[in-house]
């Protein structure tokens, strides 16, 4: 099932009994759960008719107990079980118990299992959802989809934004809807009662995402703009970003560029390259990686991917300060 089909179910009130939600776009996933909760659960009796179980420490017995409960002073009950990995890495006994429990959900209950990631190799474990419910994957939206969402959201608030300015905002925010939403709220507060939002407003308020900065850094490395590379790095440092995260993102990006370049050299079709990523990347991201990979040599990408792993090991073993490791790595990248 696609998220848009789920929207139709929620809008009509014809919500099913069993769902498995997963994917990178956790903001939208959580929004759908809130929408379902709003439809099914009376706020006055939420304590009795809404159960949330979260984390790998949740036992199969706890889940089974929640599924055996009944609504109080209401017609419906909602149970949400998140991030337990029960269908990804469960013990055989627990897995069997939960599969049996969700195979016969009563009419008065809706049960939603959610995971941020799910190993495609374990897909057969979701057969119980295919048979008795629905599986919904929440992928990252494309930049165009995010622009349309922003346009509609601004219109609902009586605001107008030029299409080109919306594109600039999305480029700054990246593809995380959580980040996009936060920047959208900041912009609304900044303009106040004013109806027109300008590019000057966007540049004054919207913070560039870590991913966007990493992409820009690599573009600048490819063009030999060393000064701009370190300006981006200093901005990440000044904003309080975790150096381990920054190192991991840069190193991972080098690895992705290497893989994409090798696949392109092997003449793998562009629409097939996305399948080599786990989780699968949006075609827009693959296109951008492909464009960047063409600006680097294979030898350079191999060496820099290896360097990234070496600096990561040095940081984890305590041999190098985290930010020093990032700065040295970026310096080596800039010697392209």
C-alpha cells in the first residue's frame, strides 16, 4: 500500500485492523499514526484505548497482552508497537506467538507495528501482514513533492512563495520532512502577518541541513574551491554538529560515489542503481550522486573511501580527536 492510499482510508474512516509501517521518512510515518489516532481514539478515554509499546526491550508477552485488551467506554482501541524488531530479528518462539496474535485482530482494534528500517532479506517475515493487513513504506519525498507540500502548507496560512524560492528552500533543508517542517515553522514566525515570503526571508531564516552542506562540500572539492569547503566545515562545527556524524556522512558519501561510479562504468541503467542502496535511495539522490561521481577519478574515490574508514577507526580507538580527524580528512579530500 502507498501512503496516498492510506490517506484515503484515514479520510474515509475506513481504517484497517493491522498495519506494518517502515521507512526513512519517520516524520510522515508519525503523522499518519497521529491521524489514525485522532480518528479512532476519543481524547477523554485515551488512557484506556491507546497503547504505545516502544523499543527492543518490549517482550512478546507485553505485545500479546496489549492485543488481548479491549476498549473502555469506546468502540475502538489503537495499539502501536514501535522499533521492537520483532519481525526482523525475533526468536522463533516469540515470532510465532506474535504472528498468531496478529492473525486474528478483532474488529474493535487497530494494530500498527513500525520500524525505521527493515532488512529486505527478512521480507518473508511480513507475510502475516500481507495476508491479514497492509504494509506501508515511507520513503523520502522527492524535492518536487516537498515543494508541493510547502506550497500547499503556505497557501493554507495565507502565504505566497515563488516556485524558484521554494526550490531554494528545499535545497537548504534537504529531504528530511522533520527538518523541512521545522524550517517552515521558523519562516512563518519570522514573517508574521506579512503574506509574501521572499528569497531574502528564506536566506535569513532557513538553516542549511547537514546533508546539504556535505553535498555542497563535495561539489566545492570537485571545483577546487578549497576556501568554500572549509567555510562549510566551519559552519557545521559552529552549529554544534556531532563530529562523528560529520565524519561518517562524508566517508559514507565517498563510498556511495565510488559505488555509483563503478556501476556507471559497468553500464548499469540509472533506474537500477537505486536498488544497490539499502535502504533504497530516491532517484533524485542517485542522479545527484551520479553527477558528482563523474567529477572524480576512480583511484581518488577508492583512496578517499579507504581514508574515511581509517579515520573512523582512529577516532573510535581514541587515537585522534574527532574534529581534528574530520579536518585532516577534509584537507586530504581537498587535494584532489
